[in-house]
C-alpha cells in the first residue's frame, strides 16, 4: 500500500506555513511536518483519522510558533528583545517568561555559573562558521563585563538587566517547546505522541505496536553513524557542534563557550545525546556535559543518566 | 549504554527545576487548538493629572488626561488620548501698568460703557499693577486617535486625527506619516504631513484687528489653517547611544491674532492715551531643527536635546533640554530635568504703541512674542506599583524673564512693564499595563 498523502483542509491550514504537511504512514502512524525555530519539526501520532491528526498538528505548529515569536531574540517584538532593549530599567514579565527565567536562574546556580543565559553577547565576536576567524582576545575580554547572570536583578515578575547586557533562551527554548507541544497534544489525544524538533524530542508513550524507533543524527558523519534508539517514554536531546566551530592551526574552537573566560571550552565532545524524563531535562544535561569539556563522559556517568557521547 | 547509577544531587536539582518549569507553565496557560498564536499584547493605560499654577494669582489649570494604547499584534497599535482641562485665573490683557488706575471691560461684554439691557463686566487695575482680566475661565475637551501599522517589511505607516473644542475655539486636525527602517533597523527615516483647521469665535465676538479698543468693533467668526511637514532620521550609533534629527516646517494662514489682547497707546510723556486691539500678519511660516540624543551610561539614561526654531515673524528660539534617569534600587527612579529657552521678539512686537510715531500695520504686546529667556528645573520620582503599574510624581518650577521690562518715558518710570513669570507644575501619573 502506498502511503496516502492527506489533503489538508484549507479551513485550518495555517496560511503562512506552506511547509505544513500531513502524511499517513504505512505503519499506522500519522506524521505532521512543519518548520519552527529554524528546525524541521515532526509530530507523530498513533492515529487513523487524518483530518483530526491534521488539526492536532495545526495546534502543535501554532504552539511552536507562539513560543518562537514570544522568545526569539531575533524578533524585535519578543519579550526577550523587550528585555534586551530595556537599557537598565525593570521589565515586568508574564508567568511563562518568569518560569523560564526561574529555570535559567536555577541552572545557573546548579552549574556554578557555567550555564548562563547572558552569555549570548559573546556572539558579537565569535562567529562559528567553520572558518579560521578566531577573535582578538581584547575584543573577547571587553565583552566579559556584560556577562554574568549574577548581575541581573531578578525578582519575579521584574527583571532588570544592566544596560548593555542581553539574555536569550537558546539552549532552553526549543526543548521547552517540545515538552509544551507534547503536553498540549497529549491533553487532546489519547494515543501515543512523539514530538521531534530538529532532533530534540519527547514522547508520552510507545505505540501499541512497539517502541518508537528514533534515529539520532551524529555530526560529521552525515547520517552514516546514525544512532538508532528505541524510546518508550520521556525526552531525548542532543548537543553538538556539527557545523558550528572554528578551525585554526589545527585547533578546533567549539561553539560551547566558557562564560568566565569568553573562550571555547577545550576538548568538547562532538556530540552528546541524553535521555531523561523530559526534553528540557535531557537538553540541560547534554548542555552541562558539553560545558565539562574533557570531563563530559565522567560527568554524565556521575549523573546516572543514559547518554551517548561522540568525540 | 552505561551501568545504572544512583541519581546525583545535581541531576536531582535539574529534574526539580525542569519539572517546575513544565508544570508552572502548563498551569499558566492551556492553549486552545483553534486559537491563533498568542503573544502578549498588553493594553496600556495612562492616567495623568496635571496642575499648572502661575504666580501672582495668574492662570491656573487642572488637566486630567487619559490615554489608552492597544497593541493588536504585528506592530499594529491604536493609541487614543482624551484630555479635559479647565483654566481659570487672571490673564494679562496686553496693556502696560500705569501710575493711574485703568478700567477695562471683559471680552464677553457687549460694550465698553454700561448700557441698560446690555451685559458689561468691567474690571479696574490698581496703579502699578499689570492689567489682567480676572474673569478668565476656559474649559477644553480634546481627543486624539492614532493608528500605526507595518507596511511591507521595513515600513511603518501611521495616521491619526485630533479634535478639540472650547467655548471660543474649535480645532480639527489630521496627520499621516511613513517611516522606513534599514541598515538592520539601525537607521529609520521618517516623513509626515499634517493639516489643521481652526475656528475662532471669541467671547463677545472677534475684535477687528488693529482697531481702537474704545470703538469695540467686532467681527463674525474667523478661521485659520495650519499645514505642516516633517522629515527626520533616527540612528542607533552604538548600543548605548541613539540619536535623532528632525526638521519640521509649518505654515499658518488666516486669523492669527489673539482676540483678547490689546496694546496701550501712550503720549510723548508715557501717559496712556488709548488702547488698540492687536493685529498680527495672517501668515506665519515656522521651521525648526530638533536634535535629540539618548545615551545610556550604565543604568543611568541621559536624554539631551537641542531645538533651533525660526519663523517668518522673526521669532528665533533655542532650547536645550536635559533629563537624567537614575535608578534608585530597581523599583524607584529619579529623573532630574533642566531646560533652558531663549527667544527673540517678533518684528511687530512692542511693549506699547506711541501716539507720536507712525502707526504700524501689525502690532502685539503679547508677552509670548517678546524677547525672553526661560528656565525650567524639576524632577520626577517614579516607582513601580503592583505587578504592571508605575506611579510617578513630577514637580517643576518655570521662570520666564523678559529682556525688556521698563521704559525711559517719564510717566512710565518705576514701572515693571512686563514682569517675570513664575509657574509651578505638578503632575501625578499612573501607568498600567494589562
């Protein structure tokens, strides 16, 4: 039997998303594809009703776009941009933003300051485009006074960022969106659901036919060394620097930066994949492991989590 | 795969944090599948109460202003303002003080001399005092509505209207503007046009400009129009410095005379011989160049601007304005404000007219057209109130010092013909965002 490609009803098709697609697969899974947060996104449903699945897919895409619009640092109207433009004045944030900032604050403290949502200003001198353009050490040092979550005054609902500092939810946002979309779809749908945003994924349970077969892309190998996993419940996240590094005089500069020096953490693994209870939790564990550099593996073993590390 | 290990303290902490994040936001909002993406689009409400009081029993105003701003998303914003102000007190009528008592009629009187059956309200000014009409009372209701929206990718279109009405003055205005962002939104070019139509129907009728006060000649309603344009550029110079340069031009045409202002006509010794209604040219073209800089110095923000104005009546002006916003803790800020202003007199301005010289066509003794300098000093104290509110109190002192205040004529010796003006401004504001 050929996979049937469902015609999507125009009444609920998001008009600004030409790549929104619904596909009924042969294995009894209906897949919905769309693009959000610069990633290919996939929603897999253990379902037979293509129309209902499409509506769930539409809701999922709307939620992903909502989160992207609200938290993207590239969008001038996002709350992150409002905070970054506040020039030292206090900004009152809503409950959802407050929860994300709370989360970032706890991760900052649990990582002893290594994980820091104010580190994005380093992007001004570090452009990880695969070239050999390593920045001038003075330029990097000049940015350090603008980094450090401890300089941020956070007393919910008010956040006060010293002028010149910036925050972003890179490293949290996409994983958060995966868990949110899963919760949203699972609320309205009884079957098994898997949400996959560019390799960061989460599921509520395995379909009746057996666990989800998940292929994890590994860097540098372009699909050759795809990691095949079976996932029954929980989240899976991968942190890696496939196309995001600088190479100069044989030294590989990873995009994982040490906020204390402004320079890349040495000996970072090419890729770390972690399985945990949620995508958010898996993502932060993978990020923490990368920040450990050469100690990534021992760190992950200490945490007692399932992980796959590639060097 | 590794051996199963007990969960570490750090992992427990991360699990707890992740659970807190996902559960708090799940409660915070249950998304509806059929709803469009929701972004916070707050409704902003501003309520202001402005109190302005001049010294020596002169004008005072109380002005409540309510402004609503609604963001409909995609940068489409509707902004409406409603103003109600009531003005009372004494206002100078343009005549100079004298060593003799002077008697005038309030504008609403039907003649200068009491007649049976006709309403006449007279007021007498004591020797040495500045002639002021003590019966001045005005109430103004005004409304503004503005809409702005994106047009294409990097343009913003805005347009709006204004309506205001008083007992003796009605005004209708409309404006439209277009701004274009480029250079990664670091540069904005803007241009705008505006058109205003006013109707002047003074209490007791509009006096015939330049006529003898004693004749009490009045005309029917008069009108004036104001057409203007603006071009400007805003440039982000660095992360901490934004600069903006604007040029505006406007041209007023029609009845520009103040219907309540008169001038004293004195003889060769300086004794008041008669009074005349003022008369202004019926066109006025104004240009101004405005340069403002906003500079962030740490958590302190400096707002520094300079304006150069010039008009076809020869009134040239310079304004320097500085504000500094200083955070005192994260809930309270203080904003000291200083402003310095200077202007030259209109070419037809004079303190009084002389009986002996040739009679000018255009004439006015309005202190606002005199040469003067003025300073404003004050401060605003703001504090956050509740979750999304801000409360502020502004206190300012204004002082205006006319350049020319006396005359060498014998009968005018020892008189301050155009006294200094002092005013106090108190403004209470409350800003709320939903």
